């Protein structure tokens, strides 16, 4: 993830995602989440960090990940 100014993106959500096996999977998940106007960085094998300027909608993130073909198994704010 490029350097993110935490003051500009104060909200963070950590997702644990099943089925993320390679860099292409990670990129697909990042792209799906970034369509929600957040910054996402997937770290193999299963962690995705989401940063946002506004409170993060966990359900919207889970839905975007499912639509990309993966499943969120845990979230942490």
C-alpha cells in the first residue's frame, strides 16, 4: 500500500478473506473494495486492510468481496 496519511484516512477495517491464493486474487479483491471509494491492500494469505475517510460499512465490504468470488470470514475495526 502506498503511504497513506492516517489523518486523511482515519477509519480502518481489517478483513480475513478465504480463497485468496495468489497476487491475482489479492488484486481482484483490492479492485472490488476500491470501487467503494476506500483504499484496500490485500496481504496473502488472507488479510485485507481497508482504509477510508468515512466510517467503513462492513456489510458493503463483505458484499464486494463476495461479488469478486471470495468470502469474508472475520472483520475487525
